[in-house]
């Protein structure tokens, strides 16, 4: 905590938000129970933050920390120490971000605990007792948790709600419909099959509620969010970081084209680190999939099953292709994103298909047409378990070998029974061929020519 204040600057921006309404009664709890623990500077900071809560926060509209220092009359280090105390007591959450406007801190003010919960908290109770002493501690406890008055001779005559008020059935029906039309934010979480995803959407949604990002808009694009986890193996915090980086500072909405671009960039950086590493760690993370139901698998199949459960599809494909000295193409990434958006299979089933295409069939790339054909076939056969997918792959491979053997046998037999006809070469192509001369001169003319030639030679 001592060195952290040096990373702050009075020129850094800040924004104050809160997900709850802080009432005067809450401030009374903070003054009496929390202020002795954190001091007057931290109490003043909390009170000032309460007056600066933005009901409709915009990242582009931000204040500078120097204004806080001036209003409180403190320096940077004192402010940092007060802020840390608020954070430690659960009264403040701090988020940092950097954008084109510079560095900014997002302060989310928290409501204090109720007095009954405060005194049940071992750490808070012990710290308060140590700070104020036993007498003051007992006074505070009596003030906020008074003793219950019980008269054993009296009997209760309190009226119930329906004893006093009457409601029509239609009114109750309308109230129930109104509650369903506007559910609480927590109920907007995406319900996924636990077998298909280990992604905690509720946790991401809670972070979205406390962030500046438009949570409702993100939920509408949940397929793209799930692609980041299902295909590329990102956890909730990494997805949240990408969402904030891709958010528009003026509208607080996420540009999902930027989100996917950042996602591909992050994956490419991981891919480069894996490729450039002189020693690749080939150990498969421990996944508890080898159980009694998998005892019929051999050792290599169990190892493959473990690997398919351990890796996200993009990571699994990258490992296989790096062993071949190649890389994952953009078309392959699009193919994996397409099947993930369909939400038909879990990662292990998809990895079985990837292994079959790249290793068993020796394909250099994931052929989109072949990939989709197998996916459609498995969806029709309702393949959900990676073990079932392995059986499908084995069956298909054995059928392919039988077809190849039958085709090879037929071709060999065909070659044996085939009659090879030798075409007779023409006369002009045969050895010793002498062309026939065809003359149009008569025998009498030939004799005259001969006589002329003999007389010509004698004259010479």
C-alpha cells in the first residue's frame, strides 16, 4: 500500500457510481461504526463520493483527482491511504482503465452492512472493540441492537394485512404480471447446461452491473460472449476486460466488431507465444474424466479424452497444427466460431472432430464443408458425449477402410481380366520401311530421257 500512491496522478480522471441508494440512516451507521475504524479523512472521502454519484454515468464526462484533493484539503498520499481503507472495509470498489482520454479510475460506492451483520462479522467486531474499547463498544452495540422487550402475560392482537385491506383478484393478477415484465437484473443471466459450459454468466453479469458497460446490450449478444469462452478459452475476467476495451466511451455500448477483433488479436498473441517458445509444455491439465464409465477405453483414448476436455477448441487446434509446423487460419477460426454459436456440442465433442480431421485424416486445414456435414450428422444422431463422438469416428474410419479395400480388390481383379488389344503399327512406323515410288512417266519417255543423258555425257 505504501508504494501504490506513486502510480496515481492528480491529472487522472475519475467517475463515481453506485448500484444502490445510500440513505441517511446508512451514513449514521458509517459515522458511528465505520468512522472509528477508518478515520475522519476516509469518512470525509466517502461522504464526498456520495455527493458525486452519477446517476447516468458517461465515461467521456469525468473529473480530475486534483479536484478531490482541493475539496478535502489533502495530498495524493493521504487520499490513497483513505481510499485503501474504504476498500478494505467493503465501502468502495475501484476499477482502473485507460482510453484515448487517458487513465481513469471508476469508483463504485458500496452500502455499509446493517448493524446486526456488522456485529456478527468477526473482523469488524474485533477491530471496533480494539479501537474504541469495551465500554464504548457495549454502548454502540446497545444502541444498534437493543434488547427485545417481552411481556409473557400479554397476548398479541395484531391484525393481518387482509384483515384491514381488501384486494380484487384482478389486481393481484396485474401486479404479478407487472413483476414478470420487469425482472430484477440478476434474473437476466443466461442459463446454460453445466455440461456444455463452465462459464459463470452470473458472475460476468454482476461485473457488468457494477461496470459502465451496457449490461443489457451485452446480454443480447451473449452468443459472441460465449464464443470467446467456448472457442478461445477465455475466463470471465478476460471477457470482461475485452468488453470494456471494446466499449464506446460515449454510449457505453460494446462494439462487437471491435470485440471480435480484440479477441482474435489476443488469440494471435497467445499463438505467437506458443510458437516462439523454445520448449512447449505438452502436459495436459488435470481433468477428472477417467471414471468407471470410461474404463472400457484404452490408454490412448483416455489420454485423448482428457486432452479434449482440457483445451478450448482453438487452443486444441493450435496444439495439433503446431506439431505439424503450421498455423490456424482465419477460415478455421470462423468455422470454430460458427459451431460454437450453434451451441450444439460441448468443447470436448468439437475437439474429437478436430482431432479426427487433422490427425486421423491428415487434413492440412479444417475443411468447412466436411466439418459442417459431420456436425449436421452428429446433431441428427443426438451425439452429446465425447465418448459417443469417438465411437462415431471409429465406425466411420472402419467403414472407410472397408470401402477402400473393396475398391482396391475390384480394381485389381479388373486389371487381371482386362483384355489388352495391341494395335498394329502402320507400315511407315515399322523398321526397314522403304517408301514406294509412284511414277507418272511412260516407259517410252523414260528411254528417250536415258538416250539424251548418254549423249550428253559423251559430249563432255
